[in-house]
């Protein structure tokens, strides 16, 4: 890969990561000011998904398999936590 290709890929990975982080910040607003508890739970799950996507994007850019592995484990734990939140909300209502 030439120098120009590296700069272009760094630019594109930077834009993709910035968009994902911006979307996660928007979800933080929904997490704090969501009208219902279910909206807050969905916002938390969305933040987890966006963090996982950012980790995979950065792992692809830095050619780091470890970061992708951590993202997979993070996704599994996020899924389990979402199940526990849904179960708690079901019992509460």
C-alpha cells in the first residue's frame, strides 16, 4: 500500500470512528432523559453496540486481533446484561 492509500484509509477509519462515537453521545442523552425506563434500556443497549462497533473499527485499522476479541466478549456480556434488564423490567411491571 502506498503512502497516499494509508492516509486515505486513516482518514476514512477516523471518520467512521467519529461517527460511531457521535452516535453513542447522542444515545447518552436518551439514556439520561428518556421518558420511560424501557427507552433508557434500549439506549444503553445501543451504546453498547456502538462501542463494540467502534472497537472493531479501530481493531481493523490498527490490525489488532486482540481488540476484536475484546469486542466479541464485550458484546456477549452486553447481551446478557440486556436480558437481565429486560427480566427486571418485566417483573417490575
